[in-house]
């Protein structure tokens, strides 16, 4: 059974008993378990995390939930957050 919770930016957070959490958390866990693109060193970066999570949340919720990311300042380069 799916249920929804109010979130910021006037959006609903979609969760599922099947997933055991929300769509956003499911997408992040999937990525950290190796489903997302990695660079040649096997690193997941902030940028790849943002893109994978946004696409996956939209897919999991049939467009019912959209992930928002603030822009990273140009003075801060993309950097690795995990190696898988």
C-alpha cells in the first residue's frame, strides 16, 4: 500500500510498504548499492547522485514526486561521495 506525506515545496512524499521507505530514500540506497553511473574510478559523485535520484524518484512515483536539488555553486567542483 502506498501513502503520501506532505513535504516542503507543496509536494507529497510517496512511500511504500514494499520499499520499506520513501521513493527518495529508495533511490539513494539503490545508487549507493551500485545501480547508478560511476566514473572510471568507481566513484559516485554529487552530480551523479542528483541526476540518478531525480530520474528514479520520478520513475518510482509515475511523476507524482519530483526531487529538488539546489544548484551547486560553481566555485565548488563535483566531488565523490562513495566508491562502489
